[in-house]
């Protein structure tokens, strides 16, 4: 995954004519922290885990990125995701840099009490390198608002009341209205702009969605509300389809009760992997990394792909799809609604002034539209695809900030 992130970076850096020295500065993480976490479990035994936090770049502000609990979590994975967070925050022009981290544990095999202890120990080991003005974690794979509340509580024991140390918190602990649906809403916002520039509307398109968790379900709901026909949805249990459009609110309720889309009434079932090549105008991959690859890219029928997941398209597939004339709205733009509302939450915590949900949604819609138009401008300026344009825009912003902070007169070619 790190190799893919560097590939896209270097492709954009070639467009900008960046020197090797500037590339090294921008790619090198600011800090990588690895800690041992030892707890006495409820079984009375000692258990050891490893915690990671890679802080990639702080040129544009405090570093920002998720915290995931997964048995396969390692430093390389954290480094790749931290790298992408730097560019994602720059694309949507929020005053953050990039970071990512996690713990190599399996929450599904842990009691809540053990998970709480592991989280506490992680904060105790990391408290000197995170903070509202340093590095602000957020929920990611297998972490949620409750875990963010635990982090806030433990950090505040050492530093005083600090709601801004994490985002994605429960509303009762000064989380933000609109945060839960933010990523899906951002996906919908950028699709709206793509349809507008093609002189189309939601009422004229069909949509297939891969993944029906937080991002996929909220994107499907919002697109359906705006008139789109969501004809196919797949998750880990299987796929369901209906040619004249699924009842998305009913499907959300079904998944909440049954744990997956499989068995949803008034719909036909299909093999989950087929959703990538479904005959729909728009494809929203909102689940796994590398879901679109060289072996299935040529079979993709959608003319617009909106990347709700991180890195759902491999570099090989990206080249194939661009040659096919498919518009790809890349992950660092399309799924940046979450980090944008995380910024709003952080700003509310710093100011101790709460926004209502209408205000959050209004500001998010404006920010995502502005970011899409900025990326489109760069794409037109250089005659490049939207992914490369997003990286070009982000690199410009980060490079200028980084070099301005170190008081050098480097000869930037832009």
C-alpha cells in the first residue's frame, strides 16, 4: 500500500517537476512511534500488544488521522495511511497534516474491559506526542465514538479537560452533529458536481454500491434521497439488486437487524464480487482496498467511480480505467467529508461553541464543492486525470507550507 501511495505522489511530482530533495522532504514521516502495551487480561494472564503512530507531516497544522485496532496492523500500513492523510487534508484545505496509527489486536476476541485497558495504556504511552495542537486521532477500523471517549478521558487526566484531542466522539462528549454521515455525504457532494459538469442529474443515473457500512449506506441513502436509483448493493454477506431501484431506507433497517444485505426481501441476490462490474452509471466502492484491480477493471461498466473507500483501485486498474474514459473521483477527494467534519468538530471544541447539524452540513457541502472544483481546475490546467490532479493540488499546498516554515528560498517550480 505504501508503494501505491508513493506511486501516485511521484506521478504528480513529475507533473510539477519536483526535485528529488523536495520529494524526499515531503515523503519522509516527521515521526514514527512504536510502543509496547502490556495488560493483565480478565483471564488473569499477561498479554502484550504493539501500538503504532506514524506522524507524516505537520506543515499545514496539527496532524490528523484514524486509529485502527486490527491484528494485521503494522508500521508500514500506518505509514501509507498517514501519507494519504497529508494529501487528503490538503485537498479539502483543512489546516491539518497527516497521521495514522493503531494497535495489533483483534477487538472481536477481547472483552470490553480488556479493550478499555489496552486503549488506556496506548494513551499513557502516546500522550506526549498526541494532543489538540499536535496530533488528533479519530475512529477507523474497529474503533468508534466510544473508544474516542476513552482516549479523551485518559488524556484529560494528564493534560486537563481536552475534548479536542480526538474527533468522532459521542455527542455527549462534545462530538459534532453530522459526523456519522459526513463521509457518505461528501461522496454524494462530489458526485453531484461530476453530474452537474456532465449536464446530468441524480434522477437520470443508476448507482451500484460496494460496501454497506457507514460510508456506503449513508452515500446510498443520500443519493436515493436526491433521486438516484440505487440498483445494486453488496457487502460481506452477499449482494442484492433490483432493476428499478432498491428501497434504501428499508435496506438500512434490514442490515441493522440482520447484520448484512443478504436475504433482503423484494430483491434478487447475486455474488458480492459482481457488484464491481454491475451495469450501472455510477460505482461507489466503499469497502475494501484493491477492490478494482487489473483482472476486473476492463469489465467495469460504470462511467463514474466515486471512491468511498481508501485505495479501492490499484495503480494498474487506474491506468486501465482512465484509458477507458471512466471518470474516477479519487479517495483523497471523494471520502474527505469525514476529515472535514472532524475539522469542524475540533474547531468547535477549541472554541467551545457548538454548531447545529444544518450548519455542519451546509459548511461540508460548500467545502466539498470547493475542493472538487479546485481539483477539476488543476486537471484542466495540466490535461491530467482527477487523481493525479488531486495529488498535484495537495503537493502544491503542502510543499509551499513546508518550505515557508523552514525559512529557505527553495526554487519551487510552481
